[in-house]
C-alpha cells in the first residue's frame, strides 16, 4: 500500500483526456562506462542532453507505456509490469542499448508511482495513471554509432480515455496507404522511430474522419498488422476469435491478455493467425483495437478501397463479445474481479 493519507490533487478526473500533465516526481538513472548508477527521484521534467546525442539524430531510444489503477479498497495496481520490462529489454538489445535490469525497471516504476500518489486517479473516476518509462542515448556523438551514455527515465501523468471523451466508445479506422514497419525491421519493438513515420498516416486517417490508421502488412498489403497505437482483435461469425500474427507488430500486453480471457473465460477458440482484411471482412462479427492507452475500443467501421465498411450493425454500436471482454479486462485491472491469472502487481508502501 502507498501512503493513502496524502491528499489527492484537485483535478476533475472525469474530464481528463490523454494529455501530458506535469506531476511532481520522475525517476532518473544514468548508464555510463558500462554500469548503471543508482538512480533517484527528481523534480525537473527537462532532460538536458548533448546536441550530438544519438537519440535525437538517429532515434536510438525506446520506451514503454503502462498504467496504475486504484482499487476500491485503495490498493494501487500495476498490470503485468514484468512484460513491459521484458519488452523494453528486447528493444534495448535491438538498438544496441544497455538492458535496464528488471529490478531497476520495477523499482523505478514503483518509486515514481508512490512519489506521485496525489496524482493517481481514485477508484471509479474512469481515469488512471499512465506510466512512461524511457531509455535514451544521451552521450556526445556524431557518427552513426551507439551512444556512450544512456538515461533511463520514468514519468507519470493522470489520463482519461485515449480516443474519445467517454470510457468504452466505438472508434473507426482507415486503412493506410503508408507502411508502418517492414518484416525483419523494428515494428515489433517499442522504439520511437516507428512512431514518427506514423504521424502522417494518422493525419491522413483523421482527414477521412477515422480515429486512427490501420496498417496492413507491407509485403502484400493484405493482412492486418495493427493500428497506429493499438493491436487488433476480431470475433469471427463462426465463433472463433483472432488476432493478427505478424512479426512487424508490437506484441501488445493487452492483446495477449485479452486472447487468454477470450479462451479461458469466454470459451472461444482464440488464435493468432494472419487475417486477410478484404477476403475475411464479411466474416467479421466484431472488431476492436486494444492497448494500454486504447484499453479495448470496439471498431465500428473501417475505411478501405475508397469507402466505409461497417463491422458491427450500424458502425456505431458495441457488440456483446467486446463488451464482455472489456468488462473482464477492466474488472481485473482495477481489482474488482478475481485476479485469476496473477496479472496484478501491487505497488508497495
Ligand atoms: C503500435 C502499438 N501497438 C500496440 C500497442 C499496445 O500495446 P500494449 O497493450 O502493450 O500497451 C501500443 C501501445 O500501447 C502501440 O504503440
């Protein structure tokens, strides 16, 4: 348990969107001469780095995204943070950066959350505390070489829903003409380089009236990869449940958890497999985007081949399968439902 005697900030939690909000403390540790320093909590949200730092020229950086929630009995809960640590480790290896040891990662996250207790949205507010761990190459450099010095940071922001004002809201996606990632590229790693290229694709999707871009595989432009900041799940009319199998997508922790819930709690035949958008679309019963920020957002309609195609009913309704999975996922995350799979990690005092 964290110190529940601290007064909460006087925020209107219910109207929070997904924006940066400065909180009081952040964690900082530096890796130099091959070793990690101890790390500490600091108050300055700025990061002074060298103008030659490889993170700002060559995107030698990676990050994570996770959330803390308050349970009805006041516990502060993280959801599968060990998987965020594991994923950051994979990204660090891919970009020739030092691994952030799991104990440093988890302690930094816990310390930052604890120190910002006043900013953690209360139970039932619909908001949560977004946690952003990041690892960046900061040392002096010019040529295309790995940095000599790295900084690991964790900051937190209270946030509300990612896509819309309300909690569970139907979204729309537009298939992008741009590719997000190549096979054997960096698509499966949470690295900044994947996201800058997606800004224009998101803008193009928004111009069409969609919330986000939907990427197809870059080899054939047939199979669903993922959305700009979320993985995809599909309930098929034959009763099966699928999520795209692709080496170019981020291995979403939310999606991996939902696949387990679909199988174990709903008894569905759930599998990761290639999903051919055009060939299989008529067999889609319900579809959703999922991720830490998106939680589970039902997809009502998809733009492709110059037109909108409704997935479920009028394109603006939530289907029963996605509603049930949403309730299960959120119920586990905020401690209301039994943590059958031991996914929760309580932030200690
Ligand atoms: C590109 C992309 N895909 C999927 C996800 C979802 O991953 P997770 O469920 O681990 O948050 C994210 C992050 O939220 C993302 O940025």
